[in-house]
């Protein structure tokens, strides 16, 4: 996918750590990717690899430990771990420098206080440390401000856009009645814009359609909750929007008065989708939306998401562990293992040139409705200790082909390039 496309969501060095007593669980560890407007971005991996945690951190259900998330160019998630680590490192370096200087000049006749060279070097070390501390404390302050105030900043910007649209029209209007109607419309639009939140532009479809719906609320109340929180008071308008999205997801107006327990699993997931799209979001995070459904219903839900994507111009981050489903639905795929993205490329390229051993292991696990193939199919078992030797050089994300990134070191990088040549040459022959 071309980099010329508009970046809707940008994730930079995202970290999500959880404390387990004295230990730390690195659920998401230095994750980087971009999602372009209008695409479906697939995030795949085995259970427990950090896919759902990544999605929940992006939508701010969790506070990020470190890294940043930018939505439409505005930072909506900001963790401070990176800056705190830099502060600790700077202080440790300063202490080590002073200790080595004291050892170096300990035999000076007049003592350290009277040694100009020691004083000069100690001052330089202190200035360097203070500069790093000042810079990182400023970044921590900025990160906290961005994280806390991103919604308010967004609301003010939206209110300014409303004013820019309405004020010239009101000023130019000569008819007093029309002018009064315009002013009333402007006040309501301004009020709603000021209450608007950037997180309204991102919605989530949860994995479990039963647990994610309040059993004490009617379908109408569940779907309308977002509009009410948004500040909309017109009941007629709310009902119209609820009926509209119910129709979009394949349900009918009569379903609005019922409760979640009166529906099947597939219908409950449609209600969850309706709740997500009623605010006309730009991005949908679909967290394994079909894994809890029957196989016959899974295709219906995937097709529904495809239809909504085309009708509403949605961008979708599709989290799943089934590569065959992700291949059908996604434009680009990121493969995640143990909190890190190990391979990222287009759907077509991933199946054409699977390079990382873990990606090959996932692909080998895809069953096909062919008994002859299934008899011969061999599972590839991924053992990271046997597959990689990072004792001399650690891995980093590298671009092996345009748009095809893989987590490897220099030796593996050259091996993967040779592997791609061998695959392409084999197909030509």
C-alpha cells in the first residue's frame, strides 16, 4: 500500500506493561504501525500475544505505559515510560562519570575541590545530565497534557469550524426570521461541537457479544447511549438514528424494544456493530468479532462489515487469530508474537512471501476442506530459541521489500532476501 495515502492512525513505540507482583508482564512492547484511511488493517497472532491489549490501549480503555498514538495527526495516547527510562539512564550515567573522574583525579595534591580539570569535567557532565532531564521532564509534561486534554482540544477545534461555517451565513442573512432560525441552529451545533470528543471518532466491536451488552437495557437504549453522551436531547432524532442503524446491520425497528437475552449470538453482535456505527466513526476496532459465533454466522458478520465499510467509508482495524479470515478481509496484515509485531505487509504479499518463522507456523495451521491435502499437511512448530540467534546482534524492524517489514537482525535480513529470490525464481521456472 502506497505511503501517499492518508494516515488515519499512527502508533509509535507503544508499550503496555502490567505489574505481576515483583515481575512485569510486557503485553505490548515497542509496537509501531500506521493505518491508512479507508483500509482494513489486520492484526493477527495466537491468544495472549497482545492483540486485544493493543486495541484497548489505542481506544484508551488502558492507559499506555509508553509510546504514542496519533489519530488524524492529534496525539490521543501518550505514555511516559520512555522518558522516565531516559531520565534514569541520564542520572546513572552522571553518577558513573563522577565516580570515574574521582578515581582518575584522586591522587591530585590539592584535592578534588582544588582540581580545575576535575571541576570542569564534572560541570560538563552535570550540564549534559541536566539538559537531558530538562528535555525529558518537558516531554512528560507535554505527554500528560496531550493525553488528558486531547478531547477538549478536539472539541474546541470542532466548535471553531462550526463558527466559521455559520457566522458568515448569519451575517449575510437579511430576513429576520431566517436569521433567527440560523442563530438557533448555530447555537445547537456549537454546543454539540464543543461537547464532541475525538474518541467518538473511534469505536470498538468487542469479542463477546453477550458480555459487552448490558442485560438491563433495551436495544434502543444500548445503541442510543453514545448519542445521549454526545449531548443530543431530541428523542425523535435519537429514535430515527437507532432505527437507521438497526436497518443497516440487518435488524428491524421492532427489535429496539427487546433485551439482549432475546437474541441469538449473531444478532447480539449486530447490535454491538450498530452501537459502534451510530456516531459515524472514522475508525472501527473490531476485536475478534466473529470468534464467539457459529461458522455459518461468521461469514454473514464479515460480509456485513464489508458492506458498512463501503457505505460509510469506514477504516477497520481487524483483530483475529484466523489468518484465512484476515486474508479475505484485510488490505494489510501485521503478525504479532509475544507483544511485538514480527512481520507487516500487504495481505497478498504475506501469503506470497511468508518470511518470519512464526508467520510460517501460523500459515501451516490453516485447515483446508480437502482430505488429501489435510493428510499430507505438516504443522510447522515455532521455537524462538531454536529459530533465532540474537546473542551477537538484536533484532529490529527492517524493510525487506517495499512495504514488507520483518523483525530480524542483519544476518536474518540477508537470509530473507535470498529466500524471496529463491521463491520468485522457483515460480518463474
